[in-house]
């Protein structure tokens, strides 16, 4: 496999977004905020488990 560029990644994302447009929310700042907040919540849960149980 050759070099994988940002342009390649964007093209794949656009193709996926088009394919699943009826199932996924549109890409935009609000969707990005929701995904980021969800991810931070999940990371917080992992941190709590590590603190409780150790490494």
C-alpha cells in the first residue's frame, strides 16, 4: 500500500457519509461537539475503572 494522504481520508469519509446519510447525523460543528463530549465521557469512565482497580 502506498502513502495514505489526508485527501484519501477525506474522500473515504465523504463516501461513507453519503452512503449512510439516512443513518448518520450530518457532519458539522454541532455533531463534532456531541462526539467529542461523548468521547470525553467514555475516557472519564475508563479513568474511573483504572483508579478503582489499578493498572
